[in-house]
C-alpha cells in the first residue's frame, strides 16, 4: 500500500514539475505575444518560433547599406550628424560620424544645448519662423563652441525617408520629415539623395550669415 | 526579403572566430593528454576554438594598435597563423596518424538541440529590430574599425569622452568588418545564431561538469533554451559582449568542476595536496586563467560572479555539513582543502568589510542603516566561521543557527519580496531604467535594492524562484556537488535581491550599476533537470525495489 502511495506521490511530483516547465516555456510558442510586444514597443529578446527575419530586415538598417556606403565617401569624418533617434544609431554604427540624438543614458543629457534642441523638438518645427531662427542661432553657437572646445562640429543632417521601419516612428524628425526637408535647405545644401536617406551639409558660416533666414 | 542576405558573413565567422582556434585546440589535444581529457566533448572543442580565436584576434589587434598600424593589416598575421597551423596539423596529426586529436564525443539529442537553436536563431535574427543598447556596442566597434585603435580618441557615439568598456569583443567585430567589408550590423545579426549555440553548449558542459551525468546535462541545456531566465537566456541578445562573457563563465564552471575532481586524497598534507593539484591539473588552471582573461577584456563582471558562485558553494557545503547528522564523507563537501579555502575567504571578507566601513567613514556616522549594511557581511562572516567549527554542544550550534537565521530574515524587505509576485506593491523605482529601487531601513535611511522590473520578474517567475526551494530540498535529500552548488548560489542570489542591507553593501563594494545580475546565479535549468532525473530514478526504484 505504501509503495502505491509513494508511486502516486512521485507521479504527481513529476507531473507538477513538467506542468510548471511547460507553463514557463509558453512564450516561445505564442504567436500573439509577438504582436502584443510590437504594439507596446517592447523588445523581443527571447527566441520565438514565429518571429521571422523579416522584422529584422525591415526594422533594421540593412536596406540603407547602399545609401550609407555612398554617404561614407561624401562626408568629412569626425563630424556630428543630426537625425532621428533610430537613424542616429544606424549612422553611428556604420559611418565615421558622431550623433547627439541618443537615449538619455547614452549621453543625450551631456550637452545642454543639444538636450534643449532635441527635447523642445526644435528641428521638427522649422516651418515656424521663430523656431527656425532659434535653430539657426543654435547652429552658430554650436559651431563656435565646438571650435573653441575642440569638439566635433555639427555639420550634417540625415533624413530617413523609409516608411516600413517602425523604429523611425519614435521621433518627430521622421514624422515631419517632409517639413524638415523643405526647410533644412535654407541652412544647408542637399549633398546626397538616396533611396532611403538624404544627406544635407550645413552651410559654411560667416559672422554675417547668422541672421539669415 | 532575401532570407540569406547575410549568408556570406557566416563563412567569415567560421574563418575568423573558429578556424584558427580549432586548429590550435587540435594541436594541443595531440600533445597534451590532460588537455585532451577535458576537451573530449564536441562542445569543449568548439568553445575552445571560439575563445582561442577571439584571444588570438585580440592579441594581433593589440600588436597593430601598439604599432599604430591599420587593423586591416591583420589579414597577414592571421593568414600566416592559419596556414602555419594547417601545416602543423598535417605534420603532427595527419602524418603521424594521431587522429585521437580530432575525435570528439556527441550524442544525437545534443546535436539536434544545437541545430534547432541555430536554425531558430538564424530565422529570428539578433535584437537589432529595436533601438537598444546593441547600437551603442556597434557604434564602439565601428569607431574601433575606423580609427584602428582599441581606444578611439573622442569616445564613439556622441563624440565626447566616454566610460571605458572592455574592447575585446568590439575589436573582433571591428576586425571582421575591416577584413570582409561586411557591415557590423550584419555580423551582429549573424553572430546571434552562433553565440546562442555556443552559450547552450557551454551550459551543457557546465551542467555535465558538475553532475557527471549526460542526461542531466542534456536536460539542463534543453531547459536553458526553453525556460525564461535573467538576461542570459535571451538568445536573441547573444551577440552582446555580456553574452560572450556568460559563455566563458559557464565554460569556467565546467573546467573548475573537473579541477575539483582532481582533489588529492585526504591523507596528504596541505603542501603535498596543493603541489599535487597543480601538477595534475595544470592545463585546467591555465584554461581557467585564459577564460578569466577573455572575460576580463569582454565584460569583466562574470569573474566576480564566478568567485561569488563558488563561495556560495562553500557556504552551502559548510552549512549542510553543520546540519548533517550522519558521518558520511562527501569529497565535494568535506575535503580539507575546501575547508581551508572557505575559512580563509571568510576571514578576508571580515577584514575587508571592516576596512571598507572604516574607509568610507561609516563607523563615524553613528547608528544608521548604512552602518548596519556595512557591518552585516562582517558579522555574517564571523557567524559562518563559527558554524564551520564543529561544536560538541548542540545547544551552542542551535544558538548560532538561530542568530544566523534572525540576521538573514531580519535583513529582508518583505514588501519588496512580496512585490516580486504582486507588482502593485513595488518599492519606489529609480530615475533611470537600470537604477535600483529604494527601500527604507530600520533607522529610516534609504538603501538600494534591485527593482524586480529589471528582467528579474520575467526571469524568476515561476521556475526560477521555485527552483531555489527545490534546490534546498535536493541538497537535503541528495547532497552532492550539483545540489550544493545550485542551493548555495540560488539562496545567496535571492538573499541579495531581497535584502536591501546586503544589496546596498554589494553595490557599494562593486561600484557596478547592474549588481542585480547576481541573480544570474539562480541556475534553475540545472535544478529542474536534476529534480527530473532524481524523481525518475526514484520512480524506477519504486517500480523495481531490487534495482
């Protein structure tokens, strides 16, 4: 009798352990979880049977490689590029440039002038005259300061025109890219126009040009 | 979408991150019997090849860096080494029929598991579909590649001086980029599948090394793949430097477990025992040192977790010894060398704890939670030391145990512990995502404690946190190296995550923002694998009592 009781006990213990393990393993086999995570902008860190390379391909920088390769030959190394959050990281990982539109814990807070510019979304509203003048002044001050402090100079604006990459939607610089492209040429010239990326080079500044626009 | 858009990068990975290291592994196996003995599993040879390649590439880049030469020149020394080694393999192995150097051990279950992981992760890709910290790492690799130096002049991402990050993995990525012309992002994506397999292989070795049982090892590796865990189980994140370090960390557990197998007989004196251990386990010691160097230049923290894990093992061994009623001798628990090490470490912690408290002027602050946090590890060390001494009086033993339990349970914040299961009760979180939460101590002071949202809740619920209880039960029912290690590490990890006093002290000592990663020491896949094997053995015994 005791043996039967023990057998039952072992059977239930085994069943309980297996049930727990199966319960905890579910996320890898849950198709809906992928959609839920994507809707909440949550990273898919665990592997999943239903997560395909298409997400990586369309929401990563792979399709911009041709543009990046062309841009690499056109830019002056060691300069600062302004772009939307995601493209800033893509640029930093493949071009010889620096970016300032990054997450807070990775240095966004380091420069107060850049922090103000990005937090106030100045570059997203260049169609407003007062904002444009503020942006123009920012370029002057930033170029002067970077020269005196021997820090990288703000020289380029990179506009990403892709509409399939969800990461770009994190930033107003992408949402208002049409307005940005229309107005940025007032202080820069179009250096490269690619399938996905446009590169603008900030015009050379002289003391008198600060009040232009 | 071209699914094989990164296929060429896989060939480069094979050449740059495995080939040279694997050939050196074969040469070492042909010459050194001791090295051959612990690199018999296929996993050990593959990992050896990977880490030797990383180290070799890193060394060549260091040489080029110090000579201010372009990193793309690395193709010459790497090519020479590759051809040189191929010639040596032909001369010393093929020509001399020393084919035992090529032999390896694998079974179908493991092979299928690794194939499954590779295919799934190839299909899933790396975590670059989100704007995450992976881009910070790729930015660093890009600047290393462009400037041809381990320490870019003006930082990397934002163009301002930044904190030092161990550059070995970034240097290897930079090298791959420079030699192949393939972008770092493509390599990052492709490497995810490879390193995910390496990590699972290392975990198998770890589980097999401490259990000496292939079934336990395979089950643990399978559970590692399917169960949630803290950070390390995120296979889509495998190309991050921390995961390279985790892989080396697990490999170190395997080698160290085999090192412990070489413990000399009890009769030897201390000097004889140490010299015998060094002479018989020299290759294991060198391997441990090499893996430590790889970790040090990749992510660093895992060296600390390795030491803490084996210290936790010694604590569990000592406590289980003090409670054991029988006189059974368990070599992995009762060997005199382990006893010496344990006592020495406890004394060192007590001395260091007092020095740290004095140095940070906590003793002058009067009675405060900061002072308690700094004195608690010292007092615990003294109590553990007392418990390690075998008292004849049971009364004294019981009293010391009661003091230990009172201190441990008194230091835990129960609201915080409860909030692991019920997030609404969570303590106030820090300003940044990775910041610690704040707990109020007995004297009203603020103490740091890891917020459960930092991958901990998703990693520990439920198999993780329940495994700690199961591990303690297994230690009581079946005391052996595996149960001692998993119970010790699980309890210590959970205690540090639940006790603001201990966590505050550890974070202060390590000065590391991710001290919560101590929870990596909850090795729940191994615990559940061992539990399943033990239950199955028990079931068989009941079915056939004569067995």
